C-alpha cells in the first residue's frame, strides 16, 4: 500500500478543464482547475502562521493562481486529506512541525475531512489553538 507521502508526490494529471456539471458553487462549463496533491500542499505551505483560510477561499485562490474560475471541490477534499496524512507521517518520522504543511490553517475540528484523518481532530484543534485560530 502506498504511503500518504507517496500519494502526495505521485505526479497527477492536473490542469484546467470545463466543469462537466453544476455542483455546489461550480457551474457546468466553467474553467475548473483540477489540482495535484502537490499543488495543494505547496499552496497550504504559503499560508502564513496565524492565518486561516476556509476551503472555499483555498479553492478560489488556487483557481486564480492557475488561471481558472473554480477549483474542483471533490479533488480538493481528497488532496486535503492526503496533505494532512502526509504531514502526520512526516511528524511521526521526527520531522519538525515547522517543516510540514500547516493543513490546520485550512481545516478545523468540524471540517468533514478532519473526521477521516487517522490521527483525529485533537491534533488539528491543538495546532489551531497554538496559532490563535478559532477552533
């Protein structure tokens, strides 16, 4: 089975494609970014300490950065989990907290993705508290 870091670093097929259907805030035909996990990780690493960004704002910022109107909401969900689990693997191997992607700046204890994490919501809540972010 692939590790989460293997998944994070697997080259994916990304790019801008017309949205195939209307879902959530995505309208059929809109130029939609389908990012790789690495692109999501890189963007999250650019969020300064003490600054939070909700998933919708992350999707909007990623789309703008890559010349699209929207970012695929389904892909973001998968990749947020990959980024968080890969960061957890790195921490378990002894990497410093300051050297992993600060995914807790995007997800909180109530985000659906958080419930799927192998290490639970307590870590997310603790990091958000440490940075002065709302729980």
